[in-house]
């Protein structure tokens, strides 16, 4: 699975926000999901979690520090996606 973080996602994102960061915007757009929270993993609709690749964690840290970042693509394998048991 591939998700692209666009320049628009970056411009509309909020630093230090798990709900409104560029990664959350990208997932809302690509998955048509409104309940997206980004921490060390992406949580979708309270039951699905996706582990973030290290490269994206690093990208997000640079974004949060206010450094310039470029649009990028996230690639996820099936092993990175899991259902949470509540």
C-alpha cells in the first residue's frame, strides 16, 4: 500500500498535532476516513493501526521542528497493518 503526502497536506498540516499533521491529512484523503490519529502508529477509526516506517517518523520529526520537508510517499507492507482489540 502506498500513500502520498502532498504539498497541500504539508501546507494544511499543524506541527505537533496527531490529528492534523500532514500524515493524518494524507490518510483522510486516501482512505476517506475522518478518525485518523498519528503517533508512533496511525490509528484509523478506533480499530485499525498501521506502524509508521522509520523514515516517516524521521520526516515527521523534521516537520514538527519547522524544518523544510518535501512531499513524500509512504509504503506499508501487510505486516505493518493490524487490528486493535478494544
